[in-house]
C-alpha cells in the first residue's frame, strides 16, 4: 500500500463503505467501543482517519471539541454529513504526519486506520505525540494474534486484501514497540470476528486520565 493508492481506493470505497463497516456486527462493535469511554465535557477529541464518520454517531458532538482528519476528501465529505450541523473541525490530513503541536488533545481515536496507512508505526507515534500526558488513545482495528503467524490462507490472500486498501497481517505489538515508554495499555480485548478486531485503550504516560 502507498498513499497515492490509498487516496484512489478510498475514493472508490466512499459511496459504499458504510454498507460494509457501519452496519450489523461492525456497528455493534463501534457502539461497544465508545460505551465505556469516560469523556468529560469540553474534552478535545481527535479522530484519526475518520473515514465516513461512523464513529461520530457514537459520541455527543455538542459536548466535546472534535477534530476529524482523513486522507481522502471523498470520505471526509461523507463524514461531514454525519455531523448533522454540529461544530466539528474537518481537515484533509495524512495520519502519518499530523499537523498539530505536541499534546494538543485529551483523546485520540483511531478506528480501522493503523491497518490502512502505509506505515502504522509512524501513524501511532504521531497519535501518541499529539495526545496530552495522561490522555487516552483508543484503537479499533484488526491485528494478528500476539505471538502467532498468519495462517497459510491469510498469507496467500494478503496481497489481494492490500489492494483493497487494508492489511490483515499487522501486529499491534510491533507497532507500539518503539513507543512503549510513552504509553500504557489499559484495555486490550477482541470485540469482533473471534478477536481479530480488537479494542485497545492506552494512556499516554505520566498521567492518569483513564
């Protein structure tokens, strides 16, 4: 995957994305993802790779200061529709190079983004950089099981899946390996497709928000 291909493929995905990833089990998983997050009124929340804005429907936009970024203009336009006129800052931006100062947000949310960008490790470092000390990082994505190799079938179909704009062979443990001193995992559990999709809640070190 590369940035140019992602921009193209998600332009194609934008009209139909919600049909696959904002209904049924995926919608249930999104609801579960946000049901227990302790947002406080006025919190600064960044959605990295907001896509069509499916997650925006799961929070109280009027009580939070929300910024949403995506690399695809077409996906971002769909996201704006879901904001229902609420004050949300939408920006076209690369998750791997966030244009925000350090510690700009109380929460950073990354749904189905680390398995999409060309460099998930770089994107996660950026997420950890822009969240304040003691702030929360929330990840919802598909990852390989810790310490296990991909099955033969998944290895065979992985190149095809990557052409569709995502990767089924990403290790979250590898992604955070160079950021471990800056984050603490507070929750890590499977919430969809027998644990392939995980809810991971982390805390930026030197604080205690979560």
